[in-house]
């Protein structure tokens, strides 16, 4: 039997950009003017195919565009990293899945994230729902492993300034976005990876995200075969320039990139 941590997953980057995406509205910098499609970044999200499951991590404002671009017509579960709008703003569009599948969508998140959803999407939780409102079934999780249809998922605890957030490990791939600190005890969960994905937004210190320098240091500490940078902003150089300055084994991710 293959240990759960070594089973293979397939991950597609739906978006690899920061909260405002790239290009940023109103900006005329070199990165925002780039014609390289790898510099066109929607808000950060990934689609994971693992042990027969189709899993979406986060559903931001670009959710509809991302689903149509990748031809995704169903998901078994949505895992949320935290409650910020650019990670949850597309959840209303789950209505399409509900309509075609005739069932509620399973959402896994921390209790404080559910509390935020109940405020922002109150109509989805109403006792008497408006016709066509999204149908969700919310499951509360924390940093302890949990199962979806008998398949183990391993959450990774991180901090986003003072906000607790979760990354996730799917067999040989781990995805950690919107963090600026990973507690030391969590690194045990990141051993033996083929692919490690970590966020960074800019050079130099940031209040709630890893800097480029910090992300490289963390990636080297984890020691995965391949590491990928996501949640990238226009304050970093173009894809080609950034890739050229990174150490061997670390590369920028880009929208549409597939890892297996």
C-alpha cells in the first residue's frame, strides 16, 4: 500500500496572482504591460485531482472565468484557506454546479471562515431560500487531518499576519498560500514532497505574506523536488526575469500550469 503522503495528485493553477491580480487596474508598469501570458495572473486558486476526488482550493472573484477556461464542470469539495474576499468572492457561482448536479456543494473551512460566509452570503443559509440560491454543506476543520469520501487531506497551519490560515497537502503536493509564518511543528507535514507551492508578493518584508527572499528560504527548508511561487504581484519582475534569478528547483507558477 502506498502511504497517503506519497500518493500522486494532479494540480492545476487556476490563478497565481495576488489580491488585485496582474495586470492591476490602472497600472502601466512593465509587468502589467507584459504580453507574456504567464504574466497575466488571476486571483490565487488551484484545482486538485486526487484519489478520484475533484477538489477546488478557494473560490475568488475570478471563479467563473477559471472554471470556464479549464472546462471544470463539477467538484467534490471546496477547501477554503481563509475568509478574505479574494478567496471566497466567487462562491455564489457554485449555483451552476448545484443546478446540474442536483446536490449541495461540500465546503470545508475553519469555523471563523464559516461565520464570515454566513454574514456575506446570508441568503445561502436562510431557512427559506430564494429560488436559485447556492446550496452549500459546510464542514468545520482545523489543522488536523480529515477525510473526504475516505481520502485523507492534511491541513498545514500558517499565519497571515494575525489571521490563522490553512494550506493543504494532497499526497505528494502541498499548497500554502497567504502566509507569512509557518509554525515549526508544521514542517513535519511537509516532508517528502514532489511539489511545494508557497506564496510571495514582493521583494522585502510584507506584513502578511512571505517576501521573495523568505519564500525561497522556506522552500529550501522544505526541500521538495520542485517548489513553485504563487500569489505573485506586479511588484515582482516578469516571469522570465523572475525565473532567471531563482535558485535551481524553484520557479514561478503561472495560470494554467499543471503539476503531476
